[in-house]
C-alpha cells in the first residue's frame, strides 16, 4: 500500500486519524500521504440569501478556501515530522461534498487506503467526517480504516481477522488482506462466531484446514478461534480487547459472517463501539 488518503476537517478526531497514519508509515511501505479537505458551498448560497438574509459572496468563499489551504499546509508540516523518513505528504482541497471528494480522489490519485476518524466535531458544521463514516466505508472503492478517538496509538502487532471460514472458498478476496500482512511482523488472530456452544480448543484450525483461507494465511502463522457470543459485533470487539489486538480487519461482506456489515445500523454499531481501529477490506 503506497498511498494513504486522509480526510481532514481540522477536528480532533480527524487529526488523531492522521497521527495514526503517520505512525502506521513506520510499519508499512507507504510512500505518499494525501491530506484531503472537502467543503461544499452551493451555488444558491452565492446568489440567494439564507433565512437570515445573508448572502455568501464569492470573495468570502475564496477567502475560506485560502484559509483552509493554509491550515492544511501548516498541519502537513507538523505531520511531516512524525512520518517515516522518505514519506511525502501533500495536501488537496476539494470544493465538493466529503463523500464525493473521498471517492473521486481515491480513484484519481490511486490511493490504496483511506484513513479517517470515526467521529467529527458535531458542533462544527464543517466537521462532516463522523456523520459520513458509514457512507464512505460503503462507497469507497479501496479499503478504509476507521480510527476511534479513544484509541491510544501504538505499533500494530496483533490483528483480528473477522471472516467466515466456510465462505472464503477462493484466494481472490484475500488479496487486499495479504497486502496488509505482507512483509509485516503482524500476528493474525483469525476468528469466527461459533453458533454451536462449547467448540473444543483447536477445532477452529481443523475446520479451516484445506480452505483457501488456511492455505493463503499459512505463511503468516495465524491462530484460529471460534467466538461464542450471541452478539457478533460485541463478540469480535470483546475478543480484540481480551487479546490486546491493535486492529480489527473485516473481509468483504460477501466472504464474511458479517453479511450486513455495510448496512448502516451494523456498520455504525461496529465503528462506534470499537476502541481499536477497524479496517474494512474491499
């Protein structure tokens, strides 16, 4: 993964996600981090007054854009001191909705990964990241990492891979996972919800044997687990907490027991409840 796209709305949560991206650069082969700020001004705001009879002038829009660009560049200078030597940081200002800006820039700039905060500053009308998280995770064509503001940034050693052993019947959906694990010293903990109480220790690996999942991950020496929990999301997060994992990785929902992961209610529960970053693969 050579390029990270990091939406920045200047909220504490967004800057925390950027700090995570900087820390992650020391463990990965990223070469370029793009700080993206998106803001939208409807053309009607410049030709029609609002209910308070205030008309937004084009000069004010341009002044706002210039100030945002200055803030972006100032923050980029600060972040540059925290990334791995050789990693380039650039900024980009988009006068459009955040969702559209992220999707379009992920494509046009060949981003491999989008990293964003799970919450924004709701008191600030410009801080849209929190309310757009689920939509971005659903629409973005590349993997997305959502970083909770409570997460204490540290090196990633243990990763929880959430998937359904039986549904991963081919290696293709694992390609993006291998991009994450390849040449990293990560310890994968592969988990599945066990709907049969009392699964014997070691049974998870036996069931996984012979599957595409097992063969593909074998070089990384993963450990396999069943999670016996009535609530899938809480089960995964409780497991991650118990094993002191630094990130939860979910395979594309077609290959996961999280069939409705990208349905708004489930996604919101996962992203809002997690105390560790969640990586949604594509």
